[in-house]
């Protein structure tokens, strides 16, 4: 692989954040007399935001979803609890730190593009000692739209000093692959992440089944 700008999604791609996100969701669901999320549901919804996790739990329990004007307070409560344990159980996926180091040694520039708030993304990466490899971190509020719109990805490439023609985006969601396609950037599906369908169904340029597979692209 020639030197290029390699952009990573965060949740489900760089870091397995599902345990901490699910712990918060389950605590809040318990307060609403709902059972905890099934493990597979927790993983699938972990990268989709508070509404997805809480909504899945309430729906599974046969409970009504909150009114639209109730969601802001629920989201604020969730985030406050999440910050308190942001890296308690979350860990980089096996082999990821070594892969990042090897990519840097090969001359690549690395960046992050996530729908997670930038301050939360930075706090998580800092807690896991993973901030240093990245030339840019673009979060959900850094631009006026979120993935699958291509703008966040293009912004991450620009901040990292890269060019679209020599960039690559690695992610585990439909939003990631669609953002890459819309930006004109080759994509790699992180098949170790929070998939909700067979890897081939995402339409990614490449599929990697483990972080170490990235070194062979």
C-alpha cells in the first residue's frame, strides 16, 4: 500500500465500546422496568446512538418510546453516565494498536471520523492511550451533517492534510460505507465490528475480517 490518508470510524472499528454503552443503556432501561438488551442487540446498536439503544430496549419490552421532546433529557442523562465510565470496559480491538503503529511506520497518515461527539471521542481515545496516532479527529458536531453524508469524511481527510484520491475509509456500518462511496473514497468494511448483515451486503471496496488484515491491503 502506497502512503495514503487512512481514516477510521471509532465505535466498532477502532474500539469495542459496546460493553460500556450497553451498561449505561441497561441501567436506564432498568429504571423504566425494561429488561437488559440482548447481547447481540447491544452490539448492533452500540454505534447507532442513544435513541437506537434505548429504543431497541423499550420496544423489546413492549414499552412506549419517549415523546420527541423527552429525548434531549434522556440523551443528556445517558451521556453523563457514559462519561463517568467511558473506558471502564471498552478496549481497542485485538491487534489494533499494533496495526496503527505499523501503518504509521509505513508512512501513512491516520485520522478518525465518527458520529460520536468529538469531545467524547477524544476522551475515550485518551483514556485508552490512542490519541497520538491520529492527525485529525472529526466528531458528529464538527460539521453540520453526519455520516452517511460524505462531508465529515472529507473534512477529516482535509484536516489530516490528505487528498481524496489517496485516501481510504475503514468502518463497520452502512453509514460508513455510504459516506465513503459518496466521497469517492475506497472503503474497507471492518467485519470484526457491529455488523447487522453479512459482510458482502455492505458493498464495501474491501472486507477485512481482523485488524491485521488491513496491513495486506
